[in-house]
C-alpha cells in the first residue's frame, strides 16, 4: 500500500498520491474599475481634490459640487483682484496654497496622483481603485472606484466652458470646513451641505484692499 503525506490521498485505481480536495471557498473576483481620468490638467486637479476631501461613501454629489465651486470661486476672486495682493490665479497654486486645502497630499490624493502631482494613468488607476469598499450611501455601499468616478464627473461638469452650478448659491461659496464658525472674520456662514459648512464673503469684505477698519461683530 502506498504511503501518502497528510495532504494527499491515493487516487482510485492508481498508486499515485494526489492532493486532497481543497474545501476553502473561492475568493470572489474583484470587479475591474473602468475609469476614464480627465485629460485636462486643471480638471484632474479638481477631481483629485474632490476625491481627497469628499471621498467618503456617505457624501453625495451636491457636496462634491459645492466644493468644486469653492475652488472655482477662489480662482475668480483672485483673478478679479489681481494686483491687489491676489497673485494666485491658477488652479494648482490655489490648491497647494498653505493651510487652504487639507486634502492635498493626503492618502486619497496620493492614491490617484503621482509624486509630481500629475494624475496616474488609466491602467494604474483601474488597478488601484479596484481594491476596496468605503462608506455607505442610502442605496448601499459605494466603492472607491465609484467614488472616484463621481468626483471626475462633478469636476468635468464644473470645469466645462460656461458651466453654472445646479444651485446658484454655490457661486457665493469661498471656503468650507467641518466647523460652522468661519475661519476668517471676512467670511460668514452660508450653508451646511453634507459634512461641510460653507462660507461666503461678508458684505464689504471681498476686496482685500478695501476691508473695513472695524471687524464685524460675530
């Protein structure tokens, strides 16, 4: 009789040892993330920032859109007052400005962007974004892939020529944060959308060269 190791059995009508049946369940195949990254550099930056700051599954597109318009409003404001101490008028400079957008260079940003701040190619994104699930929405779970797709779609819509927000108040937003209190005395609270509080300029405080001498009462 053939002596077999513990992990083999004698095959029927043979004297050869064959592996025992593997009873462990088969691993479910991870669906491939079919994502189409933006081709425009500025849109890539906006999409990456949305993914970095608004990627949780519970965050809906209205919050993503409002954040996108904060970025665009900053650009418009800085362009309007260029020469008044507002020299940062391109998307990249606005996003990397110190103490402004905390999502820059966080783990989600690095997931979709290269070290030189260019977006990773489609094949790499597809592989990386197929890994895991995050958060939940009312309709169920939102995958990392789906979250990034939402961010890309919102960024493309906001960056399109002649684009207007779905809610006109978004064009007044100049900042957002988790806390309700404004980060600057020049801002006032405007709305809470999802997990973020959005702020707008106080009347008379938009022009950096014509700020009233007295600070407003909070």
